[in-house]
C-alpha cells in the first residue's frame, strides 16, 4: 500500500464507524428505543474525521445538535455515544443530554448544542481562555450555514477577529437550513465573504475528500496556533437524510439526492484505498471490525441501566425552597 493509503486507512475506518453508527441509531429510533430528536450526520463524515486528523487531543471542539459524528471522531466510544442516545447512565452525558447534547471533555469535545448559532460564542470564549492562559490550544467550532445569520455567530466573529483568537470556525454548508434552501436564506452564495468584515482569514472547499479536509483545516489550525488569528471555513457538503428523523425531506428531488450521493465521502475513501494498493481483504476486515463494534454498542446501550434520578438531582441547579 502507498503512504497515502496507510494514512487513509484509519480515516476510512472512522468515517465508516460514523456511518454505521448513524444508520443503527436511525433503526433504533424507528423502533422507539431512542426518544426526542435525532439529527443524523450521514453524508458529512469527511468533515468531522478530516478536521480531527488536523487537531491535537487537547484542542477544544464544539458542535451543533448534529453531533454524533464529531464526538466519535474525537474518540468518544460508540458504546458511550449510543448509550447516551438511549438515555442510559453509561452514556457520555450520563443519559441526561441525549442526541443533541453529547459531551466528552476528556476527549476535547465540549458538546453538541441545540440553540442554533449560540455555541459559536461559547467557542470564542474557549479560544479567549486559551490565549489568556498562554496555552497553545486551538478551538474548532462547527455549525451549519443557517447559523451564520444568528447574532451569536457575528458577535463571536467580531471578538475573534479583534483579539486574534486561536479559533477555527467551520461552516458545514449542507445546502439546507432545516428544509429551506441556502439560496433563500443568504444574500451571498459564498459564506466566507463574511470573514473579511471581521478581519478573519477565510477558506472554502468541497468537504467530501477526507484528506483534502484534513489538509485545509490543518492550515487554519496552524495559523491559529502560531498566533495568526482565526479563520472562517466553508466546507461544502450534503446530508443524505432529512434534517431530523421527523423530516421526510420532500423539499428536494430524488435526482438531486442521487447526484449528491455520487460524492459519498465513505465510498470515495474506500475507492481511493483500493486504488492506493489496499486489498479487498484489508478493506473488508475494517468493515467487519466496524460492524462488530456497532453491534456491541447497540447491545451495550440496550442492556445498560437508565439515567439515574440522583445524578439529575446532583447536577441540575434548583432554587432553594423548591
């Protein structure tokens, strides 16, 4: 296998793990084993995995409610993530966060957030802390294109540019803000134009090739780590499922979806591996290992104890006398 294939092999495994995790989460949701909302990352795997490959374990990462893939890429185990979706005490948030609020600070993952755009300001705060404490960590924050119209996004950009914070903002532009196409929510087609008003560097690229994503985000991370300030990145991607499990996605055509699936990041990585000298047996071995890991994660989640009422009482603030 070529050196490129050696590098790509573990990244392919991570992307496949995310894909199979999401597919089994969807199945469990349909069976009623998972409640609440469930937003799947299917189709966007190359961004989470490529970005993580450009980061250190101690770099803080923030994500939206579509957070399963990023948590897994950062090293949250499939068991802990799946148990969280099932509302189990063994989940990474002890079953209290659910799908939209995975949290694993031991792996540098500071949460999924349900408030659109609100977490961008939190990420700027983490970056400010890094600079204030003379640390060399870089904060990375993911969000969708719809968040770029929210006040918290602009406040974060303003302060990040003013103070040259070690922050990389990654807009995962998957073309739809819930069911509304991007063309109906933005007066400009290139989101990175917004960076220049805040004195930030900018980059824009297709987010389907995991190695390209890694390299482009690595450039922004190095800029931030060396004191060069923040970067706004627009990674063009596409989600293959609806906004959430309750969304039938009838606002797009079958032809559009089929055309976008030609750039499936998992399939592209698999094809490139074979072209770089990996054998079918090598790739099938990874497929089998991932399948076993996901099967184990689902069984673990089903068998784990539910979230503890005592943990809730110990961790949720209540006013005295109530």
